[in-house]
C-alpha cells in the first residue's frame, strides 16, 4: 500500500486552499491593525506577535490537503487577495514573496519531516512536532525577510525577531494541528 499522497489537486483541495487563504486574510484584516500598532511601539515586524496565527492558515492548507506546495498555494492566494483587497501596504510587489516564502518553508519542513501523508497513516502522519516545525519555519522566514528588507534591523535585533517569530509560528503550527484534529473528528473521512 502506497502511503504517499496523490499529487493531483482535486476540486476539494483547491476549494480548501481558497477558503483557508480567505479565512487568513479576513483574520489578518480584523486583528492585524491592533497587532501592528503594538509591534510598531517596540520596533518589531507585525508578524512577530500575530504571525503564528497568520501561519496557522498556511499550515492548515498542508494539513488538510496533504499535497506538495499546498501551503505555498495558500500563501500565493493570500497575496492575490491582499492585492485585490488593497492591503499590500508599503511592501508593494514584494508582498508576493512575503506570502509565498513562508508557505514554501512550511511545505519544505513538512516534506523533510515526512509529514505529508494523511493523519494516522503511521510515521509520515501530520504530527504535532511536524506542525510545530512547519509553523516555526514559516513565520521565521516571513519575519526574517520583513525584518531584514523592510525594517533594516541590526543583526542582534534581527536574530531576536526571528527567534520570537519562530516561537509564535510554532504556536500557530500547534493551533493548526489542534484544528485539523478537531475537524477530522467532527467530519470523519472527509479530510
């Protein structure tokens, strides 16, 4: 029996990716300004504090679809939605990178950890440690990129923001793991 996920995206997978991206953008629009106001007071990128919750949506994309690059696609759709909604902010076209690179980091982490197969499918299952690592990697990349390119933080501050971002991202990964387990329990056999 082959435990590797089917690489073809189904309509269900594409719908989940779109819904998760939209959910993440709605959450970001609702909560983001308050988090950004706090982070500006302490000269940190907004994703340091709330990035874990932002990355939860990206990690859920991979957790629900088990498809290669699904977290990346959630990020790409979020970038497109941000562009359409007019929330690109001061980053302009580089916003695409700030959404896609964390998705790539999450996908690469899940792939490296062997967590791409369906939950409960053995050693390759989407486990809590895999979710923690995927969220941490995604947010560390996002925070690190923004801290370096947009805030031009000195190295000690950059390292601190990346470390805090990774912790926040790991929290988001844990939230994604809990959400996917609850959804799978409530809707057995559907995801």
